[in-house]
C-alpha cells in the first residue's frame, strides 16, 4: 500500500479530523482570497486591500461550521448561508465567504435524495444570489453575483453526482454479496439433496440384502444338524447376498470419493432389466414372488428406471420382513399412456408397515419410497389391502423433464 493510500485510509478512519483539516484549508483560501482586488486598474491584483474585521469573523464562523458538516449538514448549511448573506450585505469589498455555503450544500446533496437536493439547492441559490444582487454594494449584473450563482449550482450538482456514485457502488456490492449468499445456499441445498439421495440408496441396499442374510442365516442355523446340504445352500445365499451388498455399498460410497482417490466402480445403476434377478434373490430366501410385466419394452430414463427398481426392492423387503413366513408377493409393471405403473401386492398378516418412521415396528422404507417417487413428479399409494395383506402402487412418468427437454430439439 502506497503512502497516499495509507493516509487516505487513516483519514477515512477519522472523519472529524478530516473535516477539521478541510475547514482549515477553506479558511486559508478565503482569507487569501479576501486580499485580492478583482477590480484593480490592472485587473486582478494581490495585496491592494485588507479585509474588514467583520469579514474575518464571518469567514472564521463559516469555516468552524464546516467541522460539523457530517453530523448536522442542514444546520451547517443554514449557518453558512446566513454568514454569506451577512457578508453580501455588509462586505465592501466583499470577501469570498460563500465558499462555506457551497461546501455545506455539497455535503447536503451528497447525503440526501435528489428531490431534496433540488429544493434545498434552489432555495440556497435564490437566497444568496438574490441577496447579493438586491442588497449588495455591487450592481446586480456583477461577476461576483454570477459567480455565487454558478458555484452554488456546481456544489449541488457535484454532491448529487457523488451520492449517485455511492449508491451505485453500494448496489453493486449488495448484489455481489447477495449472489455470493445465493451460491452458498445453493451449494448447501445441493449437498443436502445429495446426502439424502445417498442415504436412500444405502437404506435400500442395506434393508434388502441384510434382510435376506438374516433369513438365510436363520434357515442355516435351523437345519444345520439335520440337513447340512440345505444349510450349505442357505449359507451360499448368505454369501451371495453379502457380496451384492458390498458391491452396491462400494458403488454408492464411491460417490463420496475425492478427485485423488482410487477410481470408483463404474457399474451402472440397477433398473427393471434386473427385476428377474431381484425376484430370484427373494425366491432363494423362501418368499414366493410372481412377476408380471406389460411395459412393451419401454426404455425408461435412468432416474425413473432406478426409482422403479428401488420401489420394488423396498416393497419386497418389507414383505420379507413383515408379511410372515407363508406370504406371497405379486409384482406387476404396466405401461399406461405416458406413465409406468408399478404394483406390489402381498397376502401377509403383518400390520406394522404403515407405522410412522422411527416408531415401533416402523422404519424409513415407505418414507424413502415416497420421496423418490415425488422427486420425479410421480405418485405413490401404500396401505393395507381389503381382506389382508399390503399394497404398494407407484405411478412414474415415462419421461422426466430433463429427458423431454433433450428429446424436444
């Protein structure tokens, strides 16, 4: 930082000292100007006259008032204007006391709005110029009177320009700060959405595979002594389910890696093309599952395909956990106009799948399904069936807004 900039910052930190220095400089200029005779025989000359004591007093009062121009700008303008009026009437020859009024008007204009500046500026110009022309010792058309008129207009205009620039700079700064806050809020919102999405994926993976592992482990423990071959088969299913869980967890957690971490798995997200494989894992766990599809080979966007798969996965997991040992599940995927409808029915006897999340017997499965479907502008209906069992019905759009926008052009 240069010496000038350091001095400027120091003066801005002490505005009262800056105003005192300005007042002293104005007083020196006025006193020096009072020794000038603009009507000398050879033009403007120095040292040909001495200012009256009253003029010196008026100059001192006007300069002293400028020290408080930031604290009470209108009061200072009134005092400086009164001093200038007195000098215009009594001064002969006249001293440049009007400099105080010009600086005071500049301060008022730089701290108020434009209409107020116009009103106060016109009033000051009328009073000072009119007094100098009517009651002064010089003819009304004298250049000193016209100079008062001009300098008052310059002071008001300069103050208004400074005020406009300050407002412009302040608006730009506020806009930049608002944009920065908006970017931060958007970043926080995106982080929260990504965390919620990853939490849903983790819940789906863990709930599905751990439920299968739990069932198969129970079967293995039950038949270990009497039917070791069936126990080995159950343990094989446990191993397969745990391997699938680890793979999906690795793919999901890989999204959280940093740029310098090892490359995350590139296996595509599951979709309805793996529906038979999903149903097979549940059949291996002892759940009777029937699948019926009438989607006519519809190719779904990746987001819709993933949500459809997760809804069926979560619904079958709930059947496995809550419907009972003899339950039977029916899965249907049907294309109806611009939508794909997914229905999962069971005839189990469990009655706690509608519990509030976190309550007794409840979880976050239904809530997660509803959030996934709603994010795609679909609808989800869940509830007990008449006569027993549970029903999950989801309606998803075949095309999302993003895919429709890409296909439009």
